[in-house]
């Protein structure tokens, strides 16, 4: 899944059934650190700091 940062949004909706340990999150291709840079609760991926405007956010779902 891909999202685009806007400089203020910190929460994004992802597929149910995942945790910080079952996804890989990138900002413009740079891998983010689970629990430090983002958390997951239910279907919500929440960044500690809002991704900057136009930053491409990539979410890869790992097989669990």
C-alpha cells in the first residue's frame, strides 16, 4: 500500500490483522523503525511524527 504525507496527518488505515512486527514501513524508500517511528493498533498505522508533505509512504505486509 502507498500513501502520501501531507505534513500533518499521522494516522493511516491499513489492512486488519497486522502488528508493528508484520509490516515494513518506508518514507521515500527509507525504512522506518517499529515502535520508535510508528505503531499499529487494529487497522490504524500511526506515525510518531507526521510524514512531510509529498513524502511517499510505503507499507509492505509480511506473511504471518
